[in-house]
C-alpha cells in the first residue's frame, strides 16, 4: 500500500498532464490527418508563414544579383522597397514580369512581389490579433454568463443582440472617418465588435452544457470560488470550440481589412488590399486592361483568397474533432 | 405563445431605441458637418452657410437635435436628406429599396436553392467526389475577395465575351426614345417576379397532393411555363419588353456574382445538418423498408434538415445593406448600399442614420419572422 502511494507521489503532476495531453493530441492528430482539406489548409498557412518570414532576404538578394555592376544606382536607389521603391532602369511602369521583377512592377514602379511578401506577416498579425481578441472576450463572457445566469446573462445577451444589429462593414466605414485605422487599431476594433456579437451566444450555449456536469457541483462542494470554477473547469471545456471560432474569425478579419483597404478607407501603408486599391484607383482594372495588366491584381487577390480559405479549411477540419456528431461513424 | 411574442416585441422596441441612439451619436461624433464642405466655396458666403446650418438645425446643440430626431422617429419620420435637399430620407430609401431587394432576394433565392440541392447530395454521398469538389470549390468562392470576383466577372462576360452589359442599372441608348421612367418599369418587373413566385409556391403546394412523381413534375413545370409565357406575352404586347429585358440583362451579372460568392454558406449548413439527420433511426428504418434511395434522401432526411437553412435564409435577407455595399459599388447598381457609401462621402448624416436604422428594423423583423417560422415548421418547438 505504502509503496503504491510513493510511486504516485514520485511522478510530478506536470508530467502526467503532459503525457495525457500528448495522448489526446495524438488521437486528435490522427483524426485531423484524415481530413485532406484541413491538411491542405494547414500547409497553405505554413507556406504563407515561411513566405512572410523570408521577406527580408528578398530585396538584399535581388539587389546583389542584378544591381551590383552599377555602383551609383546601387547606392542611391532602393528598387525593392515595398513602399518607396522605384526602378529607374525601366521606362514604363507598370512593367510585366521579368527576371529582375518576378511579378512585374506597379504604376509607381514598385516591385509587386516585394509588396506581396512585405504584407504577408502583417495580414497574419492582423488576422490572428483580431481573432484572439474576439475569442478571449467571447470565451470569458460566454462562460461567465452561462455560469452566473440572471442579470449578467441578460445584459450580455442583449448586448450581443445590439452588436449583431450593426452591419460591421458599414460601421467600420463610419469609424474610419474619425479614427485613423492603422493595422493594430483595425484589428482591435474588428476583434471587439465580433467578440461581443454572435460568438458569445454560441459559446454560452456550449458552456451551459458544461455547467450541468457533475464535476462542477463537486468543485463547488469542495469550496472552489466562482472565478476558479470558470477559469479552471468551464473555460478548458469550451476551449476547443473557441479555437474553432478563432480560425473562422481570422478569415473574416483579413477579408474586412482587404475590403476597407480596397475602398481606400483604412490607414494602412501596405497590404494586399492596398495593392488592389492602387491598381483600381489608377485605372488598370477597367475594361480590357484587366487582362493586360493581370500581374497587378492576380498575386494579391490570390493571396487574400488562398489565406482566407486556408484558415476556413483548417476550421472545418477542426470542427470534426470538436463536434463528434460530424465524424464518420 | 402569445406571451412569448408580446415579450419579444417589447424587447425589439427597446433594442431598436438603443440602436437608434447609438447610431445617432456615432454619426454625431464624425468630425465636420455638411456645411463645412462649402467652406472653400467663394460663391457661398458665411451668411449663406449660417442660414444653411440654421435650416438644417445644425446651429442647435447636439442633444437638442437628438431629442428632435427621436421625436420625429416616433412619428416614423426619418428627416430630410442634406445632399438631395428637399427629398425626405424615407422617400429616398423607398425609391432605392426595390432595387436592392430585387437584386438580393433573387441572388439569395438562387444561392439557397443551389446550396440546398448541393448540400443534400454532398451529405448523402459523403466523402465521394461530389462532396469533395463541392466543399472545396464552395469554400474557395465563400472566402474569395468579392470586389475582385466582381471585376473578374465584368471583364470575362462584359469585355471578352461581350454578352452582358458591364455595369449600371439601365442602358441609356435604349431609353433615349421614350419618356418612361425606369423606376416605373422596374416596379412592374418586381410585381411580375412576385406573382411568378406566388404561382410557383401554389403549384408546389398542389404538387404535394398528387401521388406520382411524373404528375408532380408536370404540374410544377406547366405552371412555370404558363406563367412565364403569359408574362412574356404581356410585356411584348405592351411594347415595354425591351426596357424590361434591358433591366434584366443588367441584373444577370450581379446576381451571378453574388450567387457564386454565397452559395457555399447555405450548402455547408445543409450538409452539416444533413449529416446529423442521416444517422437518425427513421432514416435507417426507411432504408430498411426498401424505399428508393432518392425518396429516403429527399423526403425523410432532407426535409428534416431544412429547418436551420430556412431560418438562416430569413436572417440573411435582413442583412442586405451590409453585403450590398461592395456588390452595388462594383456594379454601379443604384441601391441602398451605394446610397450608404455616397451619403458617407458627402456627410449626409440624416440619410446615413436613416439607412442604418432602416436595416436595423429589417434585421429585427427578420429575427422575429425566423422565430415564428421555427415554431411553425417544427412541431416540437413550443414557446
């Protein structure tokens, strides 16, 4: 008897937790791997992450390969800068893709590939920040309004009703009139607007099913405080669902940013939406020129669509892990 | 039931007032005002500007104006637009509402019918090629950058294939010879579409009563063909046919783009509910009885999976303004979404507030209707 208790004590708690977690992770990973679509989404996201990370190398390498011979130009011009770059060796911008500019240049003589690469990490930051804020707010409010009920519940549910009434794009357009919508502020506003909206209702419904389970009663009877129960017992159980909603919200945030930039309402120096806005406002997306100047919109548009759908695919894959009713029998 | 709905209506009224208040103060917080636009205009002297401000009530403190607005709002008066001066906001909205409604109701209907059929089949043959392609293509279009899709479609169908007009609502060359108003023709077209919808619904209800599949199909097809040919004959005999056709041709591209963009939403909802329904015992029973596969799918499974789709449909109808901004701007379609963007650019505050409030009422009504439909369609739900 004594031996047994000693062996239990000897193994530290975190090790057991880690082992349990690893086991869970392996099981879910096996489920996840069955979904080809989710794997596709994940690999696209990884591709974009790598694509964004290697950006700083691109201007340096290109400049050293193509501009080394001309020493004066090498020191005065920054042809691969995504914002202020200009290539003086090419006479008419926008120029089609060539060896020097793999995706051509835009009407201002900036390198398109450089702009696309430069924007990638920013889109990630925007999407993930917005989604994280949404999920943190939604999870905490959903869990606590399910746990406390009564006034707290009524207040937050009615608040969600009001927030859901606002068409988010229309409100962001109004906000752009008196707030400088920089990348971080935009993420904050999108996150907060979405966080108090429908996500709280979904997560509250999930939290209600957790609340009636016996371990909550057990925790209460051992004298756990409300905050402890919410943080340690309810939230971990609704976390998978919130994670799923986070993936879907990343898509929404990136799309919203792109639309606002496209309409010229956001205050962002460079993003995929800005690239298309640039092409559109200087008249290259009208009539037949859209086919001629394809490099001005195809790369940025494809990037927006690919990254948005990648997060959505990942979310769909996760949905089957979170929601066992959707699994194959 | 009655208690639930009276409670719900009281809730809606309170929500609406809070919503109007927030919208009002949000607009009030915007810097500058309508008269500031004329600051640099030498023809408009400071006196005129003061008079203008006085006329629009901009000289009074904001809170007084808010009280005035609420008083007028109670009388269902949304005020007078600044940029279209003597016109009332409500008349502007009702002038543009039919266009947006027609465009979006058509697009939503088409995409939900497509989504229902695809979702049903995808779930029934789960993991097969149709399921995989439909999900993949659907999600790609669902997350595509909508302005770009619009531009691409305009380019493909308008410039390269030259079969559809690029944008706008009407082609001026066609309308030059006549003194008909486009709005008039458009309203007639809307009425025609509505009658067609009603006839189709009645024929569908009749079709339920008939026993064989062939008879059902004949009834539906016959009524569709008869209504269509009658309306075509009516249009051509009055000589208004070209004008109606002109408007319809201008509608095809936006409807196509919107359908492509949004069919996946309904398809995925249908697929997911269908996957849950397929496991129910009564589906297994129906299969065990030896019923044909299609009958089990359409009658036993799909009908029970329809509920979330219908409520989704009603709620999505409420959100026409927000989705309308992008599409209507890209296709220069003079509807509510474009009016919103124009009002925002010219700081026409009453019109802005009016449009947002109007959508708010629309969305709230849609939620109420969704609740009623839920109780009506699912006998297990009782309020």
